[in-house]
C-alpha cells in the first residue's frame, strides 16, 4: 500500500538528517541555534527599520482614523490569504521531496491552486465590501483592495519553494526589505498627490505586496526556470493541503491570536481607535518576530532529538531558546512600557492615549513566549492535541474579546466612542488568552517530556524590579523628548548590563558570539540536513513519523 505523501516527505527529511551529518553534542545544537538566530536577526532589523517610518508617516500625515481603517481592511485580506494558503506551503515541500515531477510543475500547481482560492475569497469581499470597511464610507478603489491577496498568496508559494531549496535570502529580501520599504515609500509619495490621498494607504499596501511578489519571482525563475509541458494537477496538491491541516491549523491559530483582536474590535470601535490599537500592536509585536528568527534552526534540532529519543536534550534546547526570547521580550516590554507614551506620540498626536493598550500587548507577548517555543516540539510529538490547545486558546480569546469590548461601553458610558481606551478590553483578552495557551501547552509538554521546558528563571524578577524603578523615575521626572533621547538608552543599558552579568551564563552567551562566526542560513540548513521553512506566519518542517497517538495516520 503506498504511503501518504506526508510520511514520504518526513522520511526524506529523516534520511537527509543522518546523525553523522548533524551536531552530535547538545552544545553543538546550542551553537547552531545561536548562529541561526543571529543570522535571521538581520532580517528582523531590516523589517523594523522599514516598518517604523511607515507608522510615523501613517500617523503624522494620514491620522489615526485612516490608519485604523487601513489596519482593519488589511487584517481581513490577510486572514483570507492565510486560509487560501492553509497547508499549501507544507504541501509544496512534501510534493517537491517526492521528486516524481519537475519542480516547476509542482510550483505551477501550487500557484494555480493558491491564487484560485485567493480570487474566490477576493470575489466575496469585492461583492460585500462592508466586510472590509464596516464603520466607514466605501469609495474609490476600496472594492478592488481584496485583489492584493493574490499577490500575497503567490509570494508565499514562491518563497516556500525557494526555502525548500535552502534559499532563505529570498524571504529576507522580499519580506524584510522590499515589502516594508515599498509600503513606506509609496505612502510618502502618494501623500503629495491630493487626489490619491483617500486611497493612498491601501494602494501602498497593494504596491508593497506586488513588489514582494517580484522580489520572490526573480530568484524563483533563476532557480527553477519556466515550466515545460506542464499539465496542472491541483487535486493532488489539494490532498496534500488537507493532510497538513493539523499542523498548518496550529500556525493559523497562532496567526489569528495576534490579529483577531483588531477584527473584533473593528465591529465595536471607531476607526480612530483601531488606528491607535494598530500602532500599539505593531510596537508590541516586535519581540514576537525575534522568536521567528530561531524557527528555521530550532525545528531540525528538535526533530533530531525526537527521532533519537533524546527528550532531555529537546527540553534543554527549548529552555535555552525560551530564555533567550524571554530575555529579549521582557527587555522590550519594560523599555517600551515605561517610554510608551513618548514613543506613541512620535507616531502622531493622540496616539499616546494608547499607552495602556501597548503595555497589555507587551505583557501578552511575554506571557505567550513559552507557548510559542514549546509548540516547536509539540508539532512533532502531539500535533493534533497541539492544534486542539491552540483552538481552545483562540476560542477563549474570541469570547473574552467580544465580552470585554462589548461590556466596556456599559461600564464606562461617558467615554467617547473614538477614545483609544476602547481597545483596552481587546488587549486584556489577548493577554489572558496568551497566558492560557502557555499554561495548557506547558502542561501538555510535561506529559510528554518530564524535564522542565520553560525558559523562565528567577533572576528575571530582581532585574525587572531594578529596571522598573529606573523606568518609573524616567517617566516621572523626564519630559517626553528626554524620555526617548536619554531615558530609553539608560533603561536599555541598565537592563542589558544586569542581564549580562547576572543572568547570562555559559551557553547563554553564545547568542552574542562574534557575528563573523555566523554562517549564512543556507549553509546552516545544509549542515543540519533539512529543508528550512520560512514565512510571516511561522512554519515548521513536516512532522516525523511517530508511534504517538498524534501521528500522521491517527487522530487525537
């Protein structure tokens, strides 16, 4: 009886990942994790440098209302695009691994299937534009905006194929360099044309998606070429998509947890509230992107540990990466939390009122880090139960968001509908859902691995107290300008120094080894012997064949 394609791909991965060709010692695994994190960190910095200017342009030139309207519309379009690619990227990798057909034919099928689904979703949104713009007038190019999802989906397909061939530089270029800077430049340029200003932000977004597609298409054509004698067989790829839904569903649930708050808030709050909330979310999501930098290397390291039965080693790597990410997220949360009002006011007048939202969203990121890291192992060991936990947390978040946002008006009837504090309920719901996800996933992980997996250490407490004292003094005695120019660097120095001397010991410091020692991600992937998945929604290698009740052929 022929094996399912997912298992074929998993065995292909395992055959490539022979222990003799991979780091034998756990210390080597830690070095690999540190090296991979440093390499992809460059992409994080590029994206950060491109995104902040866009937020400033959006806030200063277009205002909170236009930014909120844009934020809600893009969330709906990206949600539709995420559904269109659900399981598709993993399906591409599985089909390419079988090597039964030319790679160009597989990619062609994936493009045909993905863009067809995206066009179907876009047609619905074009027919019912109120789904995109529920609380504002529909005019100009608003109806055509959903077509940008086609560019997004096609880019995801091409980047997935390139990542399978270890070309992750294309992902860094398209998503971290071209996309954020294209939307920034377009938004700045269109602001100078009065007749285009009403549609400027959505035009800029569509232009950025198209630019990212071109950036992905060029290396794809160089690597794979054009298809010859291609006969579409999208049914097989759709079958692979369905087989990957348990894993891709967990990715989608993680994606939705970070965006469903804006979608629900948009049903109750004015666009100006969404604009402030969106900016706070963009600031708060910065540390989350740090976690993604470890995914391409953490996945194969965990895969090898699970394959070899080294569960203690898996727990050690989860603790190590968790500690690194918590260290970064806690530092960003403290520094941005105490300089939040000054930082938000840089975006535009009135944005400082969203400081409370920013603080809750930053806290949510810290609370969610354990869930995000442990999921890297759960997708191999208990993928159906991991999906169930993700859906439970997402369902709880949706229920709490609706309840908190809807009840806010009843509890505080004197607060105007366009006041940013309307978003407090959505941010609180996200924080509580993040805590729930972490507790449930750690509990599930403890049933599979007896060793501790959390990256939390008690040294975080005194460091937090000391940094908070300095932050409170900065917030109390310094005006906004000096909070940013003096207070922020001082807080960064205090936190960094305390962590370096009292928290980072031994292998912890490998993350800060000389950057010249870091190889390219392509070389790292080849050294580890597995395909490297990348994307805006964090993806992982396909699951290993396992005797677990959550294996590929069983149900949970």
